[in-house]
């Protein structure tokens, strides 16, 4: 007992030291146009800077009719500017105007003519070109010719190439429900290049190829949602769970909305949400703050603001006392998901839920001990707390094992919930999770890039200060807090339960190598292929050598799936890499 007390004191001291080390204090300032900046100089990675910026806009800011437009704009901002991405600016702009005029004519036909025919039952899909009128076929033909001709004036991926030839790496971006973020690593002596490039794409975006990119995004949606075993099911379950909020549509958008963007939709959305007053720049790494600030003022200070009116998201999630149940079939491993409404980002109870899910997870967590090792009814099981800016979700996911059913896992989950509601967790169990959580937070501060992403992501959700507040708040969680939130949020009456049942599929229509795998392996491979489809060819070139190095250490039972994925990766790199 004495040794345990000494160890506990030592752990507490360690956690305290890590909590103090967790403090991140960026230099903050705001330009006259309203754009905010955070500078965080650190010398741990000499001569390297991670730089980026975020727009405080995501799918939650959209509306029916333009769902997915935040993600679409992210694509557009990689097409270059009036300076970069074309070999003939005049011809580029002329083609751009032609495409815009033809697309507007085509969309007008769809909305005014085809939708009326669809409502009267004459056609089954107003967007299907099979049902085009003669006038629409003529417009499509002319539009294809203009788009094809425009390719001769486009310098593909020039924006990325300008960076990489100067030693920069990892240019990328992501769109989430609540924010959109762009980032890259640059040599310290190329910071001015970054400032010029990024301010140019904010002040002078081209939006070239906005028509042809429609097909790219539609294909991405298919790869992410429609070509994976659970993609469309997950989408529908999330839509049901978030039904009363703007979180009820997917980040990539609904298919007909993607097809229906007009050019003015893009520019209006950009002018509103990419105004400098809604942007935050972030710079982390080896630099002189005063020099960097001067460069920022010179380049980003030239961005003009129109002080747009940004409508706040005021919809608070409504969860009526109705348990929702969804049963689905797929070529996947059978599983059960149980979802509960939870508080938004930086809510006081969120810190408690982080600890609570930590107690449940991991090989030493309660779910593994009771369901995987103990009753041997689960192949794996986990719990998660997913906070967003305007709401949150608390979720249990379990995969049955042997003869166990999803009902068995659901019952076992309820027993765990009841224990959390009625029996205090032990101090030892609680402290173990606190130490792990603090240590994980500390490790995430070891690189410029991860600091950059955290500052941006948390700022977009509602405040970067979470990075400093989290360790202290988590250390303050008590057993009574755990019981209180368990009783408050694990509410049967408002939960959503989804079961996925393995469906028999026709393997004869499938790639023979894929068909020879187990459903679990097929699911994992298809998910990986969907992720590969979203990555650029340059990103795939970077990861290919790392994946090849792992080939010799793959367990025998996973070798076929790994080799198949590696083959597909090589095929794409060889096909598009030149």
C-alpha cells in the first residue's frame, strides 16, 4: 500500500509537470482588415516552419441546396490564381466565362424544365442526362468542347509545384463540419513565398475548372460513401441522429446539391466566409516573430474586407424522447452502434466525458476486460465522445464474436453503463486515465505540424485555449463527476441504436482477389482504397515507400489484404505519377 501511495504521488507530480509543460502561448495580433494571426516560435525543428490558415466555415454553415459547398470551395482553392495555374491568362478567363454562361443555361434547364417533368412523373431523375431535352444535349455538347479546349491553358498542380521546387512539403487541406483549414511545411527562409502564395489565392482565386471539378467531387463522394461497405449506412445514421441540425448532411454534400452549384454560389460563399475578418493565420516553427509579423502585414494586409454579415448558427439540437432504431445490411462485419446526444466543444462536462471514455477504452479498459476477455462476446468494442461546435455525440460501438449477437453486446453495454451510473470509479482507475490523457496531450506538442493543426482545429471549434485548459480540467475530474455525467447523458429515451448485419453478396461480380478475403478484410481494404482515392498523387508517392517497408512485418493472416492494397496503390502511382 505504501509503494502504491508513493507511485500515485509520483504520477500526480508527473501529470502536474506535464500539465505545466502543456501551456502554449502564441503571439496573437489582428490586421486592420480583421484577419487574426497566431505565431508560435520554437526551435526544436531547425529551419522548418509549419504554416497555415483556417476559414471559420464548414458544412454546418451551409443550407439545403448547397450542401457540400464548403468542401467544393476547398477543391477550388487548389486550382491556382490569376498568377499561377495557367499559361495564357486571357484565354483562361475567356474560357472560364464561356463555361460559366453554358453551365448557367444548363442548370436553368434542369431546374425549370426537368424538375417539372420529374414532379409529373415523366422522368425518374431530373439530373440524369439520359432524359435530356434536345436543347440540353446541345448545351452539354458545347460545354464539353469548351472544357476540353480549356485544358490547353491549364497548368495542372502548378500551385503545389511552386512550393515543392522551393523545398516545401505536405501541402494539404481539410474541411470538417465546423471549419476548413489549409497548411504546409516550408523552409524558414521561404516564409515570404508562403505569405505571397497564400495571400494571392485569397485575394485572386481563379476557380478555374469549376465545371469539370464537379465530376471529381461526385466521384470522391462515391469513393468515400458509396463504394465502401458501410459508407451510405453511416451517412443515413448520422442524418437521423443529427436530424434537427445542419449537421444532418454529409461534409461532401448531397449528390444533387453538388451537381447544382452555380458559379455565383461559389463566389458568394467565398466572399462571405473567406473574408479576412473570418480567417485565422497560424505560424509554428523556427522564425523571428518580428520579421514574420512584418511579412504578414505586407502580404495579408493587402486583403480587402467587405465586413460581410455572417449568419450565426442558432439551431440547438432537439432530441425528443424517442429511441430511434436502424437495422441495415452490408458486406461488412456485424456490429452495433449506440449513440447519445452530448455537449459541444469546451462544455464543462466534455472534459468528464473524455475521462469516462478513457476508462472504457484500451486493452486495460472496462469494455475490453468485460466483453473481449471476460465474456468473450466481442471481437472489439470502444466508446467515444465527439464534440462539435454546436453539439456532440457519445457513442458505443461493438463487434460480436463467435455466437454472440448484437443484442448480447447491447445488453453487455447496458451493464457497463449501469455500473458507471451507480458505482464510483476507483481513484487508481481514474488517475491512470488522467495520466494517459495528459501524456498524450504532451506528445502532441512534439512537432510543429501537430501544434499547427491543434491550434487551428480547436480555434475553429471554439477556442485554441482548450490546449491549455484541457490538462487542468481533466485533472479536476472526480468519481462523482463520472457518475453524474453517466446518469445525465446515457439516456435510453433519446438514443439512436444502429445494427449492421452481414449480408450475403454475389462474389462472382467482385475482383477475385477481393472476393477471396473475409468480409472484415474486404471492408478494411475498401475503406483504405476510399482514403487513397481522396489523396493526391504526390501524397501517395510519399507514403508508398513507407508502406512498402511494412510489407515484411505484416501478420500472415493479413498478408493478402495488405498485398492487394499495396498493388492498387502502386497501380495508381504508376498510372498517374508521370
